[in-house]
């Protein structure tokens, strides 16, 4: 998890540098889209700080008041990032409309070079954080990654808009503002894509089908297990909690059933370290066809 924190620190440093670069280039290059983009990048810094705080809290050990740990703070951190993204999109849209209605100069050509560098940096940050989010199963880190992608999209839109303004000349000064307005709509769409899985996590939505299939396979390999029945998985932060029903011979003693349940639990956690705990229910084999698998 330390690597996830290092990724966030790098993201914060890059975002701070880009705020200065975008703001300076936008002011001297007469690009209102770049200046709006610079202000939007300020939200990147706050988003990364929120994600960092969320990760640190989620890693706190379980205690008497939080027997399942503190992982749900991850989903709340994701919601905070989503709110920042919505705010950024609405701000960009508002500024774009204002600038469309206000005559201004054509941006300088050097702003295209600045934007090209920004797009590359932001896309790199997006890919690094997304990869780390997949490794750590962190929804808030994934949200922060998409924050960088939204920034890259905004910059790409500004690049296209400024290119049009420079190519066609007077009368097309607002092209970069129209491009920024389009980007704000795209950012809102991506915001929904970030929000949806985090909301599902908070509601214990049944979406971890691949993991459930692997858990059933691992359990079925355990000596004494005849089959598996119900299996429920819920995600809390970067860890998973499993409720699993396994079917064994009805003639087994309580001690034997208890031993098998511990073997199943240990095998699953050993094979899938992201699983924090497994609650194994022992079912006698006469119930094999009593209820369908879920």
C-alpha cells in the first residue's frame, strides 16, 4: 500500500507544477481555455489529498467499533472526488460560455506546445494511477486516475480548439472555448462511470462474479468439500469479505466440519490475499439440491 501512497504524492507534485504552467501559459498566450484548465487542475490537488487521506484511514486496523475495518472510507473519498469532478466540469462549462460571449484575442501558437506536454503528462499519470488502482483494488485511486484523464481530455479539447482558431484566423477565436464546453460534458459522463461502481460498493452490490467463481474453485479443491452452495462477496475498501456455504458429508462430526471450514478459509486467503476474511457455513450433503447456487 506504500506504493499507492507514493503514486499519490507524485500525482500531487505533478498537478501543482501543471497549475503554474497552465496558468502562466494561459495568461501570456491569451488562452482562456488554458486558464480555466489551470483552475480545474487545482481540484486535482485537492482530489489527490482526499484520496491519500482515504487510503491511510482505510488501512487502519480493525477495532471494537469497526470489526470490518475502515475500508468504507474509500467509497466516501471516491464520492468526494466525484463532487470535485462535477464542480470542475460545471466551472469549465460556465467559463466557456462566458468567453464565447466575450470577444478576445486568438491564442498564441506556443500554447499548443504547452498543451501537448500537459496531455502527455496527464495521460501518463492516468495510466500509472489506474494500474496501481487495479493492483490495490482501490476505487478512490481509480477515481483520482480518471480525474487526470478528464484533465487530459480538457487539454486535448483546448488543443483542438486553439488549432482551429490559429488555422482559420479572425472569427474563430472562440473555438477553444467551444472545445472546452464539449470537454465539460465528456467529464460529466466520465464522472458517472466513476460514481457508479463506488455506489455499488457502498450498497454491497453483487458484482464480483469472477472472484466468486475462483473462490468456488478453491473451496472445491479442499479435501472433504463435496460442492459449494451460496457465495456472497462484498468489497470494503481494498479488501473483500466472503460468506460461503460448502457442502460436506452429513456423517461428519462437528469437529471434522469445523476443521474443513478452516481449511477452506485458509486456502482462499492464501490464494487470494485481497480477501480479508471468509465466513464458511457447513451444509450436510442431503441439502445438495435444496436451493440453487447464488
